[in-house]
C-alpha cells in the first residue's frame, strides 16, 4: 500500500502545535505502510519565502475554496500524482477541496481526511474581531473546506467527541474514527526527576503567539498573578512579541523558539494553561502529560482528555479557582513529577496506542 500525505508545511526550526500533531500522523502512517511507501506533498516550505505574487494568489483564490498555498494548478498536480497511490491522506480539513477534486476526477483510491479542529470554529476564534478583513476571507473558506471534507472523504478522523458532535451539527456527518492528540514518547526514563514543588513555584505557560494564547495569558497576568506568589515563565514560538504589551510585567520570563523544551519542563513546578477559546485538543496539554507535570488548566485546555483533573492538577475556569489551585500547591508541596499525568499519557496518548486506530481507517 502506498500513501500520499498532503501536509500544510515543511517546518524549519521549532514546529508549532498543529505541525507536531501532523508529524505524529506521518510517523504512524510510515509504521503502517513502510517508510518507503509514504510520500508527502507540502503546501508550504518554511525555507521558501513567499513572494508578493503568491500572497496575491492566495487572496484571489481563497473565495473559491483554495486555502493559502493552494491554487487550481497545484490541486490538478495533486490529483495527477494521486493516481499512483492507494490512499491520499489529507492532513488538514482546510484542504477539503483536494478530496472534492479527487472524487470529481474519478480517483479510485481511498481519501482520508484528518480534522485537527473544526476549522470554521478554529478560524472564527483566531480572527474573532468582526472588523478584521481576514475573518471574512478565511472563515468562509475554512467552512467550505470542512464541508467538502465531510462530503467527499471516504474516511474522516476527528480528535474528540466535541469536534465530532460539531461536525455532525454543522455538516451532517460523524467522524469514522476518533483519534486524540498523541506524541511519540520522548521521555522514557529509568528514573524520573525527584523533588517537590517550591513554596514559590515556577509556573510555565506553553504556547505559540496566537490570539487564544495571548488572550489567555493576558487574562492570567491581570487577574490571577497579583493574587499568587509564583515565578512566571512564558514559552512559545513568537512569544517575544509579548514583551511589547502594556500589561506585561518585568518579572515574567519570556522565551521564544526554544529548541529543546525538556529542561524547561523538568524545572517547572506547574503548567498553567488559561485557554478559553478554540477547537480540537490542545497539544500543550498532551506534551505536559508526557513530561509528567502538574497541570492547572481551563475546561478548554482539558477538552478531549479523559482523566481525573484533580490528580493531574486542577480544572479551573475563574480567577478565584486558578488562585486557589495555585495557592494550594504553594501551601502543600507535591512531587514536581506527577506520576499520574505520566501514566495517563503512556496509556492513552502515546503514539504506540494510535497505530491500530489509524490502520482501521487506512486499510479497512
């Protein structure tokens, strides 16, 4: 069996959350079909700087359902390539037009579409202000591609029951398989870090510069930080831009484009994830579980994860709840390495647990 994977971009440097999930999908597909039987068509390559003409093309074609980077010519190229493959794996539903064209052109293989989010919901949150012209360009395009993915793909994959319900409500189709966010386990140890959380704990927020992340951390700094005695660290791609914000405090450490997060995870006492908007599942939550962290997050940060929040940390919605949870750790030190979080990751969200689920939609 040969598989052609349609991916958003070839990442250079530190990948963002969505691309890390794409990399996991790619890895599992290679395990199923064999490394030499999986080829990839990248819509973007970060090594290639987009020209003004390419940006203009993106704007011109987007109202017709071609998300940035796709053009009619490139879709025809994909359809032609696909004839040599038994499976085309569309790694984002925002490229649903590929599934549409494949079926319209009589492609006889299997088209599988992976929903990282319900993209219409995701982009509505990303471009939340009504006066932003990108909202009126991108959101309808995302909505159209979600619809085409549901209509034309032979098999669809969603991350969670929430996304599945949203897809059915909007487009009348349930996903054929639910496959949650997962990671290849990079943290297997004979001995895990010892020690307890500090009386003045180091709290880390992890996430790229993205509206939902920025809004969440701003809310935390304004409403929770004055009520707790902690050291605060913000880590994520592009987050150095926060240093220019008028609400940023000088005592908050901001780190961007960190090549190796493991030492930061090990040093952190708590992960704080004040995320209030979004779709899909949060990659930062899965990664925090992998490293065995105490996690204090909102219902949105925990969405799609099945576990005991109190054993992993806490599920909080209000400033009062966040402050109470953090102060409880300050007053009652706990192991910095949370064995329960690590156990949940290994048993439920490691790549090894996903192979059979992917196999079911690719081969069945």
